[in-house]
């Protein structure tokens, strides 16, 4: 009799797990369907949002190329292997991708030598845009059905608002060499917790 109860308990536990798993799959399927039918997009700024890019910039400064010249940007764009993906924002980008959102990356830098960088992100990103000007970022966000934009700088928040896209602030790493255009909370934006990592 005890063996029968043990079997019944295992069957009941297995059935409960199956019902829970099927419920989660149905919820995911519904969200995925709605998002893909609506062709909804999310966008991420690149530098200090999706990646910690200071090492690539430091390497580019060390090459002797004039700062912010086309050669400087070509070096920075080709040294993407030195950049470190930020854990929280990358996990968020992949989670949104799994739920059916198309992911756009907006790099606030010129495109010189940037084809390998674009190719590096092809598994996650459906569109990679070099848009060094805030107006160009707003224009890129206004195209397509962008519903969320994640950025670190004040100009990112302003660009998202100009495009009427809900924008969330990502914290910069304390080790970032870029200190300008960054005043978290002054624009009354939502700041994603732990996003500096």
C-alpha cells in the first residue's frame, strides 16, 4: 500500500509539473505571437549600454591616429574583441529576442571599418545602425515599431523621447572613460537597476 501511495505521489508531482510547463509555454506562445505579428522592435545604444567599450577606445587612442578621425573610428570599430558585453543588458536583449522582439542596435559613432562589428552581433541583432548624431538616432527609432529604447547618455534619453519611444536609462560602468552627457535621474527617466554590470 505504501508503494502505491509513493507511485501516486510521483504521478501527481509529474502531472503538476507538466501543467505548469504547458501554462508557461502557452503564455510565451501568446506573447511571441503578438510581438511577431506586430513586428515590434526594441533598441539598445551600443557604447556603455550593450558593451563596456572603453578598452577599444583606449586601444584606438594608442594607435597614434588623430582623435576622432576616420582612422580612429576604424580602429575602434575593428577592436570590438576588446569590448566586454554588459551582463544585465545583454541578458535583457536576449530575453526580449526570445519573446519575439526584433533587436536594433544604435551605435553613436561613425561607420568607418564597422562591417566586422555589425557581423559580430548578427545572432542577436536584426538591425545595426551607425548613428553618431542624436537626430539620426531619433530618426532610426521612429522607423519601424520600436516600443523600448535602452541608452546610457542624456542624449539617448532625449532621442528616445523625441521619437516617442519609451526610454530606459542604463548605468555606465564606473570605469568608463566617457564622463560627459551623463546625469542619471535628472530627466526623470526610469533607471534600470544593476545595469552598470
